[in-house]
């Protein structure tokens, strides 16, 4: 065994200050999560209950196995926009009849469950997770369709939702629609494109055109039940495979459908799960508010991996990047974790080799971000930092084993890319409240703009406005700081959620279990492909 011996001083003033700052950030985060939980507000919730209906999270709770975890995804979607936090839909991974499934539940208390641009983005991300990890999809449908004032941002890209449902089915990944209320116009195609459809009698309404539209288009007078009620679809159109007597019955039928799927995981079974020897509670005090101050990611790993057991690779070479083998909840993983922020040529080459080794052994990779990017300057440019950074990005881009990313601190510049940022399709990506991500740090970005402006003034032969420059730098720093915050990025669905550091091991364990639903194979594993691209040596 290679036990990591922690040197973290939990009695220090620095640890106490870091912990206090993290708790404050978590309290602010909880207040934002509460907005998503509140749905459309007390009046809308009360009106929904008077109709005898369950809330979306109540439906999910009754659907998943008792006592099993539900990993909610993108709960802060639409944060900072004109739309409600949560984007009027709940998504996540839950266990139904022992099968991990992606769940998508409309929240009808928020403007009738109407889909806005962030609803679409969040839903498409959930379907991507289902496709990449081979997870059955269960949609809990009750939506008034598209938010018409923003249709220009929904209609064109929204067709991907229908495309994805058909492709999931074609890939042998089951899609199930449980319809509790309205699923009209374009939304009618959600049950229409699903493998299994359950409708609640007296509640579900599925039609392309409602009574007013039908009357205007054809002159025909028909009520909602005739056009799209569950009874009609169960007896006449055949769209409904099952008609439930009420919502709880629909959820019961949904569970029985999953139980009959004969679903089996294709990935390796985990080994025994051994808790870390170091206390997970201490994760609160490792990362401070000043991300320019480095921290040892091994201290994080000692509180996340099984038995605090790490086998580090090349510990003396490229020391600002830790590469190590470990297990999390019995699942073998390779870890790449930034130690000192900056990535040099040695770190980039070390990462590329380690990623190749993980692909050779079919081992998932976990990336822990705290990087300001690749090093710049005459010495490093002449030393080949571009080609070495490109080598690392090449390896990350073409790696075929599953990737999981967690942003702990800074994640700036091309370092964000090399450490498998969102654009590189990690299976899951989460952030700590301490994380920040942008093209570069706020002070650096403002400083660059200032230098460029000063050079331009000199070239014109005009006086440089020092006061204006100071105001510009302050404004730019404030803007970039605000746009680097995890709430801002999570609101745009650039991650799958901002998590409590103490939940890191649990969240990664749930993700590792989910990705094992499909085969875990590295580059070239029976595919006949060329493997990695050309490495510039």
C-alpha cells in the first residue's frame, strides 16, 4: 500500500479561515438551491397541489428505489438569467429497480413547465449523459411546451431533443415517458418518440393542436379529452401503452417497466469500498479564497480515495501535476491533479504518457483542476511549451476511457482544456464553490488590456489616460470576477453542478457507478482506429 500521510495543519489560522470562507460560500449556494426547490413560488405550488398533483421532486422520490441516492444535475441552470433558477426542469441520475437511469422531470409550477432556452440546454445535457453512459431515460412529463416569447432560441435547436430520443432508442437505450399533464404541440412528440408510454387518466393531455387551434384550422369543435386524453390514447390512437389511474399508479407502472427491461451493466464490477483514512470534513479547509496560493491536491485525494491509498507516477518529474492510481468506492481510477497551478512542459508530457497508460489499462480518469494555464515567457516558448501543451490536449481529446472532472480552484486558459474542461466532453463535470474559470485571471486580463491600450496611445503619440485606465481595469476585473464564479458558470450549464467538497467522494462514486453501465475501453480497443493523433515531439 502507498498510504498518503497528511501534513495538513487543521489547527492553523489558515485552515480555519479557509473553512470559514468555504462555509460562507456553501451557505450562499444553499440559498440559490432553495430557489430551485421553491419552483414557481408558494401560490403556484398550492394551486398545483389543489389539483391533486405531486411536485416533480416528489414524483422522483416515489420513482427511485427507497433509500437510494439521487444525483441531481445542473440545479442552478438559468441562474443570473431572466428565468427561474433550475430552468423549470429537474434532471439527474437515480436508481429505479436497481437500474441507474437518467430522470428528466418538468416542473409545472414554473410557468406551466414551459421550456425556455436553459430548459432545453439542461435537458439536452441530461440526454447526452444518458447516451454516453448507456443509461435508460425516464421523462416525467407535464409541460405547456415552448416559452413562446423566446421561441427564436428554442425552435431551431430544440429539434435535437427529438433526434436524441430516436438515437437513444436506436442504440438500444430505453426511453420511457410518464405523462402526468400537458404534453402538447411539439411536446407531444416526447411520448410519441419514446419506447414506453404511460399516461395518467384524467390528467395527461397529448395532442398536436388543442381545441382553439383545431377550431381555427378546421372548424371542428372538440374537447381536450377527445383530442388527447389518456383514455382516448389508450383505446383509440394506441399512443398510450399503459393508462394509470393516478400519478402514484403511473410511477408504479414506470418502475415495473424498468424491472422488465432485463438491463445489465457492461462495465467492470467495483471491488470492495474502503473509506479514506483522512477525515472528509477537513476538505472544507484546504482551498482558500486566494487561488494564487497553492495547495497540495494530495491532501484532497487523501480524503476522497479508498483507504487514502495512492500510487503516484513520476512524483519527481513535472511536480506541479500529480498523476496517481487509486480507487474510489472500489472503482479503479487514474488521477491528474494540479499541484502548483502552472503547467510546464514536463507536466504536459507527463500527463500525455499517463493518459496513454490509462487507456492501455481501460482505467477511467479523474481530473482535479487548479491551474492558471500553461507557462509563458521566452524560456518556455523556446523550450516547446506550445507543442508539449498540444501533446497533452491531443491525449485528452482522443482518450477513450471515461473522464470525470472536478474544478477545485482556478481553471484558466488552455489549462482548462488540457485538464478536460467542458468542451472535451467529460462524462461528468462538477465544481467546488471555490472554483473559478475564465480565459485568464481577472487581474491578468485587465492588465493585458491596459498594456495594449498604453501601447496604442504611444503609437498614436497621444497622452495616456491614467485615470480612465484605472477605471477600466477595475470594471474589467469586476466583470471577469463575476463571470468566473461557479454560480455563473453553472447557470449556463457549463458544469453539472456545484457541490459541497465533503460530497466529492460520494458524487464521484455515483458517477463511476453510472459510467460502468457501458463498456470501459481505451484507445484502439477493438475499434481499428488510429488511436491518438500525431504527437508533435
